[in-house]
């Protein structure tokens, strides 16, 4: 879902800005110059016409910059991340046995997750820089500097409407959120690999050996070995033999009681 939001907010964008050129000769003015642009932001290919305020002649201009590389890189990573997430979900649900066979599935999943985490960071950073450049290149005040009519003080050039960049800002946010999501998922995929299992197996074996050795050597033989007759019901239940030294004479409290 995060990958869908990332490439949808960037790849489906289209914006428009509007300029106004008021010539000294009102008949030559154009108060509504619309300039539309969209993904992948090859702005140098966005052409528009503007009056020169020199008769009826108009000039053909174009925006400045080509920011398609960072935008297309970002969208490509988002699309492939979505496809891999979809395929991994199918494998987790329907092919769990094949996934865990020979531990190949978790290892491949771990490597791919690390790679995608790195790519999300790089593509999001590149697109954030590209977006800032797109904002500058499509700023109406900057575009007005390209018009020859705006270089004459007798003409009035004004920005009418700026493009709305909210969806592009959202795409950058989703890009970094995807990086956090995939980077955090590295730990959960790592737990499925054999590396995590081998690291947890040795402490468990050590804890199992310690209680066994203690019971056999110290607890059973040394402490209760000499008093083997203590657990016999016949000796414990006879009142006449309770104070005899041959049964309990080896212990300190029994000898003290006999002397009294």
C-alpha cells in the first residue's frame, strides 16, 4: 500500500501555471497564458506561446530543465517494490513449505529487503532534490524572466496562478516512509534465516546442560546419597527406631537430641 501511494502520487501528477502579460498596447496583451506540465517532468519539452508586445508577433518558449531521471527512478523503485511485496505475500500464504526449504527463501528475502531499503533511501533523496528543482523551474516568477516582453518596463507581467505541488510533496513523504518500513522489516526477515537460529541455539544448549549436571553430581549423590534410608517409609514410620543413632546418627541435630 505504501508503494502504491508513492508511485501514484508522483507518476500520476499533472500541474499548470498561469501568467499574465499586459502590454502597453492593450490589443497585444495576453492576460491568460496557461502552461501545463506533468510527469516525468521533461520541462524543456513543455512549450508555450507569449506575446512580445511588438505588434501581433508572438514568441515560442519552453520551460527549463529535465528532471525525468530522478522522477522515473523513484517511480520504478516503487513499482518493483509493490510487485515484490505482492509476490512475497503469495509465497508466504500458499508456498510456506517451499519458502523454508533449505533456508533459501529466507536468505533471498533478506537480501532483497536490504537492497530495497537502500534503493528507497537513494530514490527518495534523489526525487526530493529533483522536486525542489521542479518547483524552481515552474515558479511563475522565474518563468516570467524568460519572456522578452517582461524585460520592458512599459509592460506589466504578473503571475496569476502557481502549480499545486501537494501530491508531489506527499510522494516524497511516502518515499521515506517506505524506506523506514523496509529497513524495519530487515529484522523480521533476518529472524527467519538460519543465521538467527544458529545464534540462538548455543545459549539454549548451555542452559540445558547446567541443570542436568547439577542434579546428577551434586544434588542427588552428595546431598542425599548418604541418607538413602530417609525416603523409606518403613524406617521413617517406626517410633522405636526414630532416635537410633544407626539411622540418623550421622547428622548433627540427631546426636544433639540423643545427648539431651
